[in-house]
C-alpha cells in the first residue's frame, strides 16, 4: 500500500508538531533513492525519511537506523553544502496532493539568508526528491527526468520547478456533506468514485473509509439513508483531521503482519494502534525495505553466482558427452586395429577400405572411411589418436565430474543463502566468504571496512514450549551452529541433497514428534525446495555430523540418519514464535 495523500497529510501534521523550527544537523543518503535528514528541534533529535522508491515511496518521521555508503552520493554532498545547518520553517502539502514541500532557511554562497525548498513527490515510479533555490529554479534532483523520458515536465538542474499537473479533484478538507453526496450519487464502485472526486484518496483508503459505515461496495447498492450516513461520516472525519485529530493504525493479516497504514481505525480488518504515522510506516515497510535493500546490494553477487553456476552446468554437459562417447571411442580403436592388421593388403590413397572384422561372430566385412591424403598406416594412427583422446577425456570427465558437482552444490547453496540475507552483516559475511573462495575479487584501493559483529541465526520456540529450533542463514552461521554451538545429543537437520539451512533442535531430552515436524518444516522452508512437496529432510544427533578436512564452508557429512518427508507450509512457519538466539 503506497502512501496516499491522506496518510501523507497525517505525516505532515506530525512533522509540523515535531520538526518545524528545527535545525538540520545531518544529511544522509543510505540508498540511491532515499534521504535521511537529522533534525534537532525542541530539545530533541528527530529523523525524517524521504523515499522516492517506486515500491515504497513515502515521507515520514522514522526511528529505524540505516547504514550509509562509505562514499556519499553526489546529491547527498550537494544537500550537505546547501541545506546542512539550515532551519525548517514550514512543512506543507499543496492541495492535499502527494507532494511534500519543506521550506528551509539557509545561507547561500554570498552569506545571505534565503529559503530553499526540498520537495518530495510521492508518485510511484515517477517519485522524486527535488532541491529548489530561492528563485524557484531546480538545483538538483535525486532522479533526473530529461527529454524523451517525459512529455509532461522535465526535472533537470537549471530549469524552473513546476508542481506536478493538478487533477480535476476537490480538496476533501474543504468539501461539504453535499459534495460527498454528489460523488456517491453517481454509479460505479464507491472507492473509485471517492478516489476520483477527492484529492489524497487511493481506492484502498477510500474503501476502508466506506467500510466503517457500510458493507456495500457500489453506489447503486446504497440506499438514501446509507448514502447520507457515509457522506456524514466522511465530512466528520475530514473536519476532525483538519483539527489534527487522527488515529495512526496498522491493519493486520491473520499472522499479525502489517498490511496497510490508516489514520483511523478500520472496521473491516484486524488492526492495532501505532504511536504515530511514522512508526506505523516503519513497521509496515520494514520487511520490504530489507528485501529491496538486499536485492539491490546483492545484485552483483547474484550475477557472479549465476555466471559460475552456468559455467559448472556447461562443464557437466561436456563431461556427460565425454563419458557417453564409449561407442565412438571403441569404434575408433577397432578401425585402427583393423587397418594395422591389413596394412600391406590395402590400396593407398583411397577414400574407404573394406576389411574383414574378425571380432564379429561370424566375421563380416566392414567399410572404414579413410582420408586419401594419408597412407593406410597414417590413417590407422589417426584413429588410434582419436581413441586415446576420447579415452583420456572420459577418464578426466569421471574424475572432474564429482568436483564440479560439489562446486555446483556450493554455489547453489550460496544463491539460496543470498535470498535469506536479512541485513548488511549477513550479506557482508557471504561476500567475504566468496572472496576467500576466489569467486569475488577485492577491489584495488578499496577502503577497509570495520569489522562487523557476527550475524546471528534465526531462533524459534517450538510450539510445545520444550525446545528451541535454530536455523542458519548462511554458511558461517551453519558452521557455527553445527560445529561449535550444538552439543552431541542435539538434533541436526538438513534437506537431503538440496541446498539449505542447517537446523539445530536444542531441548532437554528427546524432542517431541511435533517439534521434529516443526524443525523439519523449517529446514524445508529455508531451502531451495521451499515451493516443493514431500521434501526429504535428514536428521540425526549432532555427534554423527562431521566436517571433512578441506571442505568448503557449510559442507558436512553425516551418518546414522533418518529421513522425514514434509511439504513446507508458510502458515505453520508463521505460527512459530521467533525468540532471541
């Protein structure tokens, strides 16, 4: 659910209470389309997030910490030069639309106190963050929009800034009950009619507002009394909003996961109150932000892994061809022997030779193709050389195939681990391991990064309350869990011949069948077989798990195991309670 004008208005009201009059003491750009402003106001410190991400564009006060790149991007450096130390004198939302205008009083190059505007346009894939000077000219933008990219307006340094084109809608704060009745008197879906008539109302938001009064979803289904009640409810809601009265709320699914943010309490879904609109968006966007960040920062790693996987698959294909060439290899050996046996009885410089194949029972004549440029003896030697070459290739393929299969399993495991990264620490651990294994090179002149604290595995409380289930998310975690953390009688689990997480059950005594089932489900869910059925999961006491000398990270061998077959169910996984490891 993207931030619409209504949620933005509630967010702007929170900004006006907290940071207007405050001084900007920090400017960061943690992502290419995201800004984080540190503001000191009223004796406190606040963080303002402005995101132009196409998927989760928004603007609100935040409490979430973000890691920043070692080298600040150019737009961030420009903002530090222009507005760092400036004072926010207003936060406005023109026409209740999805645009935030922060007016910042700061000094220009001549030392004069002038107003700059930092404008956040919250418009999906067209979102942007623009810095405008006191003359209304664009200084720069986080995303340039040039000729050929838009036929509506350009966003480039040096040209006058214009607000996004206004739609033919009404500001709902200025609407009367009759205006809402007028919108509802037309045919069609209620949410579409309200969204099309008033600024700041996404269809999903309009539907939630209407659901507080009626279950009907079309204007035709509304009787006169219900239509009047809905118009009155909308009129009352916007009057209260104008008085800065609203209730930040998170809508929840069946697993208590946030699915929407509202400035009111919805009636058609489960919900819980939030401290603020900013806190609600922090919770709502948390998982998606992590996923998007890992996708973006892990893109180059993913490409390296996929390229090496393709290389291994090509090698295996060549090995298979070499190992399946037995018939051709034996034919070349036979031709060489028969030509040598009939060396003095055959004509020279011919295209073929008919000889008796005495290996057949009964013997029969066969025709052997020849190269007329060479003698019979030379043709025989050529066939022998082909045979020797094919035999050597087959022998090498047999020896190399197992190594390539092991490498392929490692790379596929790393690709699976990349998908499980939930933070920078885990991604950095994976990158460092790939460097140690020679798949990634260290950039020359790259600054040394600070030593990160080791990431921690996932941990779940078994539903019977008698055990904890630990799940590794990368090879370093897997090795630590299995080889250092787990004790001899703890139960170790892993999908059979499928890349995935190491899973450890820690409990006093034997784990229950329910705990074994839940752990097996976790092992299958956090593996490459997540979408499969009847996934085989091996399990055995930890004392039967060993790491061979020289084995790659995460690789172990085990014995005395049993196998469970489970179908991963996301619903069951989400019922397990995560706990601190």
